[in-house]
């Protein structure tokens, strides 16, 4: 098992840190605060867009937040690094998805999320008719599609990285050289923290590279088989506060 003097903790949210009902325990928040008190950086790394991650960022107050499957890195609410899609990629995909009237899609342009569904007018989400080409960077596109093969065909056509999610017919598309791991590695370079000095927790396919390559990668008990197989250790499930228990025992 790999070892290290931990300088940063990388935390997936859904299925890992959060309970299945979306809650986070006071015990977990207390343990994470103890980490920060000891000078250990707390980094959230999630597929969520800003509008769905914001409340957890406010609760956890992480030092850094990696959002939208690693395409955006935030510090104190400001975007400090991002992997935007090439304009030809985002324009081509939006054009094709706009022709699929039966399916919803969204485009992340930073904190704001542009949605094909009508009637959305919120702080960080709004309806867009996508009639004109966007004049801002697009970091990730997510779409509800009938089949994986349809999503795969789109990803290959525009040379995008494809994401699928457990128990959802939602698919994510991003730059091929982006991802949670790439964002973690970039953040490490920025902060002069090596991957060996990081410990990470995850449960799903988009956590694979992080779990495999950091100093110690931990799977929660409810993680998919491919994550449990390559993890250095397995902790209790998300609903049993497995992340906090492991941190308290091994890190603190």
C-alpha cells in the first residue's frame, strides 16, 4: 500500500461523501474542519455543476472545488483554471443536440448553466434557445439521450471525452484531455503538492484515475467493482460516514 504525509484530501461528493439522500452529517463536517485546522487541504472533486454544488461548497468550505467532471477549478468562488472545449466541438454538439427536440441538454459556461428546457430562470441556470453561437467558453455539455451508443457516436465525432453516470440516462461531454484526475494533477502543480501527498475517496468510474494515481486511493464500500478493485483500501459506505471515519482513523 502506498503511503504519504498527507497534504491534500480529494473528495468526491455523490455516493462518496454525501449520504444517498444528499445530506452530509455534522460528524463529517467536523472531521473535515479538523483536517483544515491541521493544514491539510480539503478539495471537492465532483461531476456536479456549480448550481448543484454550491450548497455543499458553502457547508464544507473546501480550499478548492473541482467541478463539472474536472473541467473547472474554483478557489473562494472564483474560477482559477478550466478546460474549455474547442469552439468547433461545442458548436457542433450544440447544433446536433438542438435538433433532438425530445431530449434536454445543458452547456456549462462556468458558474452559469445554459439549458435547452424552457422556463428556467434561476441564479445559476437559465433557458437558452441556442440560436446564436455562444461567445463564452463552454466547459462541459450534458445531454439526456436514449442509448449509450448514441452518446458514444457523438463523442467520437467531436473528439470529446464521454461520461456516463450510474442509474441515469444522462451523458457528459468534455475536452478529451480533461477530467477529475487532470484537474487534481494541475492543482497539485499549482500548489507544489505531489500526487503522492494526496489521499482521495471515490465510488464511480470518473474517480478511477484519481484513485489509481494518488498517494492513497480509497473506495467506499458502495463503490462500483472497478473502483474497489484498484483502491488501496476500502472504507465503510457513504451512508455510514465511511470517508470521515477513515480520515479520523488514518489521516488525523
